[in-house]
C-alpha cells in the first residue's frame, strides 16, 4: 500500500502529491521509486514501476498531459494513465524541484546551482540560469514569465525567464 502522509524528505518530496486532471493526484510510493495515482473514488493505482534511481522531484502538466518525474539528473514525462515514458532528457545537474508553466509549454528544473528551462514539446534546453540558492519549492507566475522558488536557507529565488536572470532575496524569517 502506498504511503499517504505528506512529509519533506530532505530536499526531496517524499509523499508529495500532485494533481492529475480535474480529480485525483499522483504521488511517490514510500520506497521512493514507484509513481502511484489516486482516483476521485479513492482507488490507488501504480502508474510507473520502480526506476533505477529514487524519485527526486515530481510535478504534473495541466489537463492530464503528463506526469513529470525526475530521478537524479534525468527527467521523464510519463502518461498519467499507463506510466509510459514518452519523452526523456538528461541534464548536467541534479533535479530537486520541477514546475510546469501555466500554458504547459515550458518546464523549469531546479537543482543545486542551476535552473534549467526546457521546452515541453521536445525537452530541449531553452535556458540555463545560475542560482546560488538551496533548491526548494518552485512555481511559475500566472503569466509564465517569472519563476519563484522558496529556498531551504530562508531565501527566495526570483527568476526572470525572459531576461535569463536570477535574483536571490535573503533574510526572510523562518515559518
């Protein structure tokens, strides 16, 4: 049975749940290698079998277009129905957080020292932006121009994707 509690796993998202379509969500099994889907009726279904490495980041594309799974420096887009991998790429850095742009045309991958922006259609690199923040939660602005990341060192990462620049805002109080 999959693990349902939501906890932080170091800098990885153990038990993190991501919405899939209008109803249901996907999550990583307790063993950190299998992807599961929970339906609106409470069923849990294994979407993808164990990979070679543990899952380091998980996100979804809007409108059931796919599940984004990072394992180390590798990124895959899986079918939400059967777990079939229909796109994959290797980056030159570990991926600790993933976010899909609101229009699903771009994917941001944040790892130690870098944010890489990929085109969803072919996973080719659109930009690679240096950052000096510890990777944490990452999300896009509604217009798809900005990325904002919450860092484990109490800093906020603000990335202007059009200009290819990142700014680290420091000295936020701990929650």
